[in-house]
C-alpha cells in the first residue's frame, strides 16, 4: 500500500506543479529502489479477510481497515490522521496515534 500512497503523492505534486516532470520521474525511480532495499512490502491479500471483518463490524472502509489489520499482524503502532480509525484500532488493542497535521 505504501508504494501506491507515495507514488500517488508524487503524481499529485507533479499535477499541481509543485515539482517538475523530471523530479517526479526521479522520485518514482527512488521509490522503486526503496522497495528493493529498504521497505518490507506486505501483500494486502494476506490481510483482506481480517480487514474485511474489521470493516464490516465497525462500518469503516476497507482501505482504513487494512492499516489496522496490518498493525495487528505486525504488532506495530498505527499512525493516522483519522480519529475514527484510532477508535477502531483501539478496539483491537492496536496502539493508534492520531497525528496532528498543519499546513
């Protein structure tokens, strides 16, 4: 999921003219390098059953529930901007931290 998240952020920065086309392409290449050497990639299909149950029981979207299922599986904390996701994560004994973001 992180590759898509970061990749989409790079794309959005390009579309909004925050970065040049060359900058965007370079960042995509760096993202590929990171996935080979520094980031542990998880197949979301390994989480889909648990995430689906979380989504249905708590009436949250599957996308948000995937992050909760991942934190649960990996025994890690969850950082999020979403207060509802924090509440839901805590129901599953996942320590969730609501990040404050200011522009």
